[in-house]
């Protein structure tokens, strides 16, 4: 089992890209996942991970919190991290 942190979800790609850049400046590598939400359209999730080490996950979550970002912790199965 591994975990990912979702730092945010935005309707606009630009907002997601701005958050990704802000995270990169703090030394964190994030990726943007584009999804379609029925009835709402396109959304862009800013995610970090996957993390298999819970201490690393907690440390990253704490770093995000210091930046004012409340990340959502998600458990993922192998091959599902995208």
C-alpha cells in the first residue's frame, strides 16, 4: 500500500500549475492529474507521491501545512497512483 497527497483540485489548469510551481520552489515534486467530473467538467488535481514510507508522507504533509495547504491523504493500490 502506498499513499499520495492531494494538495488541491482546480477547475482551471493555470491555478493547478501555479500551485505545482509553488510546491517546486519549496523542493516538492507534484504532478497534475486531469479528470472529468460528471456535471462539473474538467478538474486538475495537484498531487504528490506516491509515498510508501509513512514518515516521509507525514513530513511532506507537515511541510504543506506550514505553507497553508491542507492536503488530503489518499491510499492507493499498486499501479493506481496516477
